[in-house]
C-alpha cells in the first residue's frame, strides 16, 4: 500500500487516506483495512515530503469524526437488524464485549473504542442503539478522533524518520562490508596468483639442464 500511495499525486493521497479513515466507521471497511494503517502510511509519506503532515492530520481527524457520525446514524436507523447481517454475525462475542463496555462506561466507551480497531468500527452504531444522545456521542467522538488522528499520523511521520535514518546507516554499513569483501577477494587472488607464478618458475628450473649435461642424448 505504501508503494501504491507514494505513486499518487499529493492531492489524491490526501483524498485516499481521508476516505479510508472515513469508510472504516461509516461503511465498516475497518474489518478489512483499519483506518490507522492509512493514517500511519500517510504520516510516512509526509516524512518523505510528499504531503504536508499537519494538513494530513487535520483531514484524518475530520474524516474520523465524520465517519463515526455516519456510523451513528446507520445504527440509529437500522438498529439491531444491522447486527444480524452476515459480516457481523461471526463477531457476536466481540460485539457483546463492545456493548458491555458501553454499559459500564457510557459515552466514554466511544473515546476508548477509537483505539481498538474492531471496536472503532462498531462503537458508533452501538452507541446509537444504546440510546446515547448524539450530543454526548459527538463530544467523545471528537476527542477520540483528535487524539487518534493526530497520534497515528505523527506515529507514521516519526516512524518514517527512523526508517530513513536506519536505511542510511545500513546503507553505509553495507557499502563498507562490500568494500571489505572486494579487498579480501583481491588479496586472495593476488596470493593465489603469486603461488601459481612461483610454481611455474620452480617447474621451469627443474626442466633446465645442468652444465655439462649432453642435451643431445
């Protein structure tokens, strides 16, 4: 995904990252591709200078808040029928855990769920089903989106910086290792060549007739 995104124009990178973050909660794409992956990769590209880190973080935060709001509306309109769909039936245990978290923490669960990939996609509709007022939902949704969006974008940014430093150091070490191997190879070749030359000289000396020998015999 990193290579694919890096080949896109900067404006399109902003759009793709924001759409992936938005779709995670609004369309439950998070079951396949967590939005945090898109945010982190966007941060890596920002470190490379492809996009602006602060504009990217702003778009990620807005997309996260908007996606959760759409997910809330989906849960409010479809209710329990949403949980009976085939993709969600397989996750009944996790859904029950998410509902238990809402019962214990109320709207705070929306903030906490933002940092767990599976809960992040389900908390908005479950919050609506649990009758949490939208105003309270929006407050904790915005707080979670802000911390999560900025945090994961910067994580990708600093991870990209660390990768560049490691890549630079490893590149120099690798170049040094290659140089040493080449030098050792040249020395071994020279030593072996010297042995061959000495062997040829010794063989020539053995074939040279001694003084007084009759070479015609």
